[in-house]
């Protein structure tokens, strides 16, 4: 079986209002469409063959903090269509006061890899990258990966 991609990702958030505001702005910037916006229960957007949903976490877990080194989600990475998109997104994020983990930079993950890394209100790391051409799917490109994930 060959899959076509990821249909959607659902994140549980500690402060639904704050996260909805964050994701409404970010996903709107990505030109994603709001499909569901149900009072303090579900916020779901689709676009670019991607779906992202947020829902409130369980009341008893609201004091917990996200840790990318715990089992489960490490980070999400969206794909952009140009380096300029990454630079423009960085400006958008800075203007909104979003915590930037690293500004736009080149990285060794694929030939031409360029990305920005930032956090949502719960500290979930979100990355947006640009990789020209086929990236790591190009059989002629072999990059030794020496950086620890």
C-alpha cells in the first residue's frame, strides 16, 4: 500500500483560546481553510494536502508542559515552496511575538535545506522548511548525516 501523505494531525492544548488565536493566525498565513471552529472544543484547518486540529487537553493535565524528548511528538514540519517563504514567515512570527528557536538557516538534512523553527503556546516546536527539487528523494544526492537528532 502506498500512502498519499498525512490526512491530519491533532494536538491537545492547555489553553484552547490562546492556541486557537495562535493557530488561526499561523494557518491563515499558510492559506489553510477553517473547517471547524467549535466553541472551546475543536479548531480544524485544511490546506496544502494537510489538516491540523487542536482540541483542549484533559482538565487534569492542564498543568503539564510539552517536552519534545518524551515519547510521542517531537515536532511538526511544514514544507514551503521557496527560501523567500521562510524569510517572510520569520518576519510574520517575529511581528507576532512568537518564540523563535532558530531563525532561518541552512541545515544538512538535505541539499539546500533551509528552515525556521519556532514554538506554539504550549511549547510544541513547529518547523517550516524549504528543500529544492526532490531533496532526499533524489537518488544522486547522498549527504552524510552527522548531526544528532
